[in-house]
């Protein structure tokens, strides 16, 4: 092991555990110090540069050539996109554009570094990520509780309830909990050491409480869905995979966690926020039904406008679910359609051809497509294509191992992360979140590459 490699491995462990601390520093930088570049972002950019040094000059791996080739193509395509928009975009805010491009590069760079750090190693080395993530979640949850208790917590919503602690973005902290909860759940289930197992269980309950206090739909339903799947997964493991292992206590514990989670809900911000959400859905449904009745009996003066009310009603219902992201998306898609072929291939840059204050759709896959075009979108999503290829290959070659709890929990984490990225955003180009998704990617690839018993 080279000196840089050894230092990078130690730095990586500390960097993962300290993620919540970086987010707290980011919050205070923005809330109280008014710094143009937050401390958290600055440290993450520096570590991103350190990761590139590690990738290009130190680590030897069977995947190194493929990783360097991929990053070279990615940097070339995004570099061309940046220059294209620099010279042709009607409004170009240099700092915002640079920051956005760097944030989008963060995920593939960290994913590449993590992949090389885990490559060609035995199973015990790969499992260390399972110990680092719970430690980070412990710090995140504890800081949230301290902020609430001291009355210094940031609010999740301006006109609704919820606590963010010393964090800035509710979408990001919700996505972090959603992605990490299945990983911590498996860490607890798989751990044999009593002290570590107790710590992982404590982390699970702290994350559940944090999700209830934050009050977002994403955090609340992600935790609940993971627990429900965990119960059925435990039963499947007993019946079809490992019939001799005792799972009754684990299944009962997960059921108790579900019951306690639901029972605590009425006393938390999540309850009031969810009630308001379903009330808005009901209002939009009634509005859509009333418009439908009007359309069924069209008069002569309404014939030419018959399509408009239905579209508005439909958009209203969708806007409630997507928190009006669809409205911004429609504007961005109009910019994309009106752009020339070169921009459609390589993107419109940050927030499209904006007038006034730039605003993303906050739906990651659409934002990436519009910002970097068809070519950039396909290059950015190449790691996802690799995962799908390996997943399908693994399903047909080792169907029994496909339903192993480790694999199922990692898939839950991956699908939750990608689902949140698609509908709510703040995952793929949010460095605070994307590093956790990168770890899940690496754990999955590590799992597929290992010889399994049984």
C-alpha cells in the first residue's frame, strides 16, 4: 500500500463520519456568517481534489483504467458544455454555473474513489462502510435533538411544522435518512458483537425519531417502507434461504418498531404536515371531479376551451404531489425545446436559459438532462447502467443470493435514493447526499463481485 493510498483510506473514514459536521458548518456559514463559499462546500471540494489525486496517481486496481477513461470522457463533455454556455447563453452567472458543474462532478468522482478503495479486497474490508454510516447517522440525529432542545433549530417549512436542526435543506437531510436507514438496519441485523449491535439499534431509533421531527413526506414514508420490507424480508430469509437461523425475535422487533413509529406519529410534526398534504390532495381531487362534470356537458362557448380546464386540474393535482416542481420543469423543457441542436446535445447549463433568478426543477434526472443535454445525460448516468447490468446478471446467475437481506437492503437504499432524486431532487447534485448514494453503489458492486457461499 502506497503512502497516498494509506493516507486516503484514513482520510476517507474520517470524511464519511464527519459528513453531518460539514453540513452543520454549512448551515452556520449561510445563516450567520454570510460567507460566499461555505466551509462545508470548501472542504468537500478539497476532498474531491484529493480523491482525484488518489485515482490518477496512486491506486492500482483492475478497475483503474475504466474509471480514468470514464472520468476523462465526463470531464471533456461537461467542460465542452460549460464553454458552450459561457459563450452562447443569454445570461451566465459565472459563480453559480461553476458551483453547479462542480456539484454534479462530485458524485462520479467520489464514486470512483470509493470503488477503487474497495476494489480487490476481501469481504471484511468492504464491510467497514457498514460501520461508518451508522456513526455518521448518530452524529446527524444527535445534533438534530440538541438543536431542538436548545431552541436553535432551523425550521423545515416556512408555513408548516418540522425541525431541521443545524441543517439547511429539508430535502437533503430527508434523503440522507432514507438512503442510510436500510444500510444501518442491515448493519444491526448482521452484527454479532453485542456492543456494536446495541449501538446500531440506538442509531435506528434515533433516525426514526429524527424522521418524525423533520416532518417531510420523504423521510417519514421511507423509514416506514423500509421497516415493512424488513419484516417480510426476515420471513423470506427464514422460509426460503436460511431455515435454521432464528429470526422470530428480529421479526418481532421490527414489528414493534413499526408500531412505535406509527403510534408516535400523531405527536410529531409529521402528522400535521401529512394531514395538510392529504387535505390538499382531497381539494384538488374535488376540483378535478367538478371540472370533469363541466366538461361532460360542454356548451358552445366552452367548446374551444374544453381542454384547458382539464389540463389545469390535472396539473393542480400533480403540483400538490410534486410540490409545484412540475411547473418549473415545464418552463425548463420549453427552453430546451427552443434551443438549437448543439444545446440539446450538450445542455443549457445551470437552470436553463433563465430570466431573472435562476431556478432548477429540483428533479435531478430532468435537471441533469436539461443542463448537460443528451450526451452529458448519458455519460452521467453510465454508472446506473452498469448497476442495472450487474443486477440482472446476478439475478439470473445467483437467484438465491439475490434475495439475501444484505442485497435487499442495499437495493431498497438504492431505489429510495433514485426515487427521491427523480421526484424530489437534491440527491445526485447535492454533495451532502450523493456521497451516501455512492457508498451504496460501491457496496452493491462489491457484493456482486464477491464469491458467495451457499
